[in-house]
């Protein structure tokens, strides 16, 4: 145990100065006396609490503070037990986790669940769930201070509001104190965070405001409910922690400036500049021999055009050398709603265990009755424009069924087994038979996946649907993807305008009918402006395509928002990911599906899968991505040959840097470039006759470590696939043990081609 003092030189509050004693201990050394000192120094029985977290988002320390004392307790990592626990485990020879340590029991009994103490904390919802998930500890009487603010919970303004307002605070010091990333917070800073929390709770007007906030009492919540919330929260935290804090934005070198704005044109969607309340833009320019850096924030964004608000005069001449966005991007609407739902569930203002869909996914042992159907009339299978095999017919029957056993349904289908056909037949059946009140929402994670469903429906002659697309995705960037879907397209900037305007948008121009089928991304369902659509086309039956791409916690906002109308959820996808020629299908069956996948295909030749040895190809770092210039040259040559031969082809690569460079080169070579080159992940669910793959890497394995994503890449072709890579890297190097390396080994020496084979016309 150490005793230190910190002085509030960089003080949070303008009027507070002086030394504060801090006790620093680990959980194994904590004593009842140390905890009692905190309790005794709090006349109002109120304690501030703050936490630090490890890079894996697990809780690493807690700080408890009164106005005159702070105690910081450090916890052992869950995968690194303290010495006493290790000795106990060794004696008993058991592998399971031991009981909660004595120190943790003391902390819970004397402070966390002491009914005589109120706990105040910034993001105390996260602390409560981390305590349970990491240490099986509960908390009682906890006040989430951010709940007093109407601002975005992650904003500096929300923190300022929670701590008493700008008049009382040193704003720059508050910003510095709460700007830490995971693993960065020092004991002094977490102590100061806890102290600031209890200081705010002592102000008379803040005391009244905090009193109106529902308390978080996890000690009264069932384990099954708390476990679900803790998992949802932790999964979201891990995903958020993986977001980059620095992004190099691809822009044109030319720029203009006017009235405090620098106007830039972005050239790549995945690295585009986005509007943000917290991120800062650094623009490095060159004017003659003079380099300078302009700093600002993204203002208006309109397609590829980004207007950066800067301070001071800007020289409008010169060229842009680089543009970098500093800071994590803001939470999406869906992420914010999920966080809010978890908080309300902890505060007891909503009870998720009363929702049958929530229980079916996260708490299946609870028996919750399904609500009655609004329109119980049965539908029957109706698919006049195509044929269904036995398994497809069975899947459609279960999807259109309104039996309770089918209210939550999972349909798994490997590539090429007709998942999209099943969706089209199910929609046809539900809309053309059964109750006229029935509505269907077709949802996927990505805009591309939603577009694929729309094209399939259009192809089989079902056109009575509407497709909702974000303006940010469509305008200036992907307009070419929607040319054949103009009849059903509604862009997000057309949302609103009242019920009459929305009703007009929902009319099918060919049939003059009001549509009962809407397609959109899952995140679109969290858009607050979608409410008029969901009022006129209630969210009843929801079919999720490519469901394996969706993290399970992402369904929470939909379940909460549409709990009163939701009647059925169908998840369609494949967690492994067959359309493909026999030689590829047989390999995938053996190495991914344990010989259980049967491929029936007319192409049996081994030439359907070949490798092209790019001997001089070398991986190169390109911002956060990778490129391989030699592979780009080879891919362009192949594209020219395929185009001359009239073949339908697509180009896949794991890296967006390579994708954008290939696309740019196709355009320069006056070859077809729109809708031709894809990042592997964005092409999931798609297929094409001929696939050209550019692996890019020659030293590090990278993407190829992930067998699931590699499986997606290898299972997109209907007639042939050619993989451009370095032979030594795949057969003798680090990639030899990957799925691609195993495929090369299986295909053998004769499957390899080189540049001379292209010149001699062997590619055909």
C-alpha cells in the first residue's frame, strides 16, 4: 500500500486547490480499514467512483473518492490470478475459476452494495457491467451522472454539464482529464475523475438534478439479464476500441479556400472525411518550398466535397500533401441507441426480459409467451417466376409460417444454395397470399448486400418494394450501383415532409399500390427520421440477409424500438460461407465444411481454379492499407483479356488500397471500371462468372489468417477463378498454412501460370 498526495494544480474546478491524500492498493491487499476510511470521510454517505480499463476493455482499477480522500484499487487481470488464488488452484488441482476473493467481497459489501452509500460516476453503467462481467461483483444505488445532460453522452459538453457547468469548470483541464484511451489513465487521473464526480454531487442544484435520475441496482437483477447486458456492452466496447484514432484521408491535391473554409474533394469512400463533433482535421500543404499545416474541423459534407472550418487566414495557392483525421469517429445512431437501451435497462426504466425476442436470443431458458398476431391468416408458397428445390421450399414454408415455433427462425445456407432465391420466394408468398396487412422489412448489414436483394427481387419480377438508401453512401459515390433500381429508390434526404409526402413515396409507380415491402440496412432502422415509414409500413416480419456479418448486440435497438409491432425475425446466412465449379467446391467442402457440402456443377475441369505467379510482386504499405504494383499490372492485363473475350468478371482483393488503385487504373485504361473491383468483405453474398483475385501480401499473412473471410473470397465464382500472388509466398512462405496455401497445394504444380502464359493467350 502506498500513500501519495496530488495537488489540484491542473484543477477541474476554478475554486478548488490543495492536496488530496490517495491510497493506492491492489485487490489482494485491500483492508476493511482502508474502505472504512473512505466511508468515514463522507459525511453525506456519497462516494465518487471512476475506473480504468485494459486494452481488452476489462476493468483494471477503481477509484473511490470523497472530498478529502481517494482510494485507488487495482484488480488482477481475469487471465492472471493473484498469488493466493494460484496457490489455492494448485492445491486443489482444479481448472475452474476460484470463488470471488476476500478483497472483492470486502469492496462489494462495504461500498458497492452498502445501502447507506450513494455512488456517483461518469459512465457508471459501464463500470457496473464490467464489475459483474470481470469480477462477479454487484453495485447498488449508483447514479449515472451523464444522465443529467441532454447532449451526446460521449461529448465534452455532456461531461461539463454533469460536473456542474462551464461557469464552475476549467474547460481545458476537464477535456484533458477525460480524453484518455483504454489503458492510458494513470492512478492520479482516475483519482481526480472520482474526486470530480463527488465534488459535482455536493452542489445544491446538481444534488436536486441527480436525485431525479433512476439508480442502477445490479444487486437486484437476475444473473441471466445482467449477463446479457454485460456481453452486449463489452462486445460494443471492443468494437469501438478497434476504431482507428488516426485516418489518412485520400483527397485531390487541388484545394480552394473561402471565408474560413478549406474545400477539399475526397477520392475514396472508405477514407472520406466525415462530419464529427470531436475529430480534428490536419491538412499539410506545399506552396513553393514552404510547407504548412492547417488545422480545422469538418463542417458541411456533400458527397465527395468536404468543407473544413479553419481559424486564421489560409493561402489558397499550393497543393495538398496529406490530410489526416485525428480522433475516433462519433458513435453511429445505432451505436448510440444500443448504449442508451443498455443504460435504461440497468436503471430499470425498461425491462428487456419482458420482450420475447430478447429472451429468445439472449435468455432462451426464460419462457415468455409470444404476443398474438395482428393478422393470423396463413400464407402459402407462391413463386411463379422460378423453381424451388426441396430444401428451399421447406425454408420458404418456415419463413412464411406464423406458428410460434417459427417466430424466431435461423436459415443457414452455404454459398450457391439459393439463399437470395429463398428470400425472393418468401416475399412473393407473403405479399401475394395471406393477410393484406402483413408487412416485410428486408435488412442487411451493408448497403451492397441490400442492393443485391433488391436486384434479385427485380430480376424475378417482384417490383412492389421500396429501397431506402443513405445519401452519404449514394450521392457522388455509388450512384452507378442503383441505375436499374430507380423505380424503387428513396434517398434519406427525402425523408420527412409528413405522412402525405411519405405515403406518396411508398406508392409503386407501375401498380399504383402502396408497398408493404421495404429494404434497408440495419443501421437505417435507428435513423430517427425513418419513423414515418415505420408508421405506414409497420416493422412486423424482418428478414436479415447475410446475418453472420451482424454482431448480435446490433439487433438490440430494433428490438426495443419496434417491440410493439415486431412479430417475426428471420436470420439468413452462413457463418462459414455453392455456386462454384467442382474442383473449388470439393476443396471448400473438405477444408471448411467437414466433407458435408455437396457440390453439383457442370464444370469439372481443374482449369476452373488457377494461380498466376507474380514473381516480382511486393507488398507496399499505403496508409492503413496495402498495395502491390506488380499485381495491379497483371490484373489490368487480365481484365483487358476478359473484356475482349466478352466475359463477365469481377476483381476481388482483401485490401481497399489495392481495390481503389485497380479501379483507378481500369478507368485510365478505358476499361469497364464501375461495379468491377471490390473489397472481399463488401462482396459477400455476391457472385460472378469469372473472378480475378489479387492477394497483395508477399511477406505478412494479414487477411489470410482469417479463414472465414478467406472462404468468402474463394467462393464467389460460377465458372472460373484466377488468383494473382507470389508463388513462393503461397507454397513455401508464411501463407503456406492458410486456406489459400492449402488450395495451392491441392491444385498442384500444373495450376500455376506466369506472365508468358498471359502473353501466349493461355488465359481463356
